[in-house]
C-alpha cells in the first residue's frame, strides 16, 4: 500500500542520511522504523495486560506526583520567611 508522509526538512534529511549510512533506501528505513514502533507499542500493551489489578490502580495515581510537588513547594514558601 502506498501513502504519503510529510516530514519537516531536518527530519527528512536526518532519516535520509541514516538510511544511506545503513545501506538502505529511505522507504525501507521508514518501514523499519514504523514496524519497530508498532512492536514496541505491542510489547508495552502486553506488559500492561499482565500487571496485577492493584498495580494498574497505582498507575492511575501517577499524576499526583506533580500535585505533591506543588503542595510541598507551597509549604516551603509559607515557612521560608523569618521565624515569628
């Protein structure tokens, strides 16, 4: 199947240089890159599927790390001033 892909100039040039240095066409380089990315996503999905349900729950709390930092920064700012 044919498709058109738009790349910015710098990415296109870098991909062409790497493909040439590996002795492959730009087309083969792009196909290999897409296939590798698809394999990576499949492996990651497979790992997620094998996690225990309780582990998946903790993953849902990952965004609280930033909130925790924000609260700690506010506490530090509050107590930075001179002692009363």
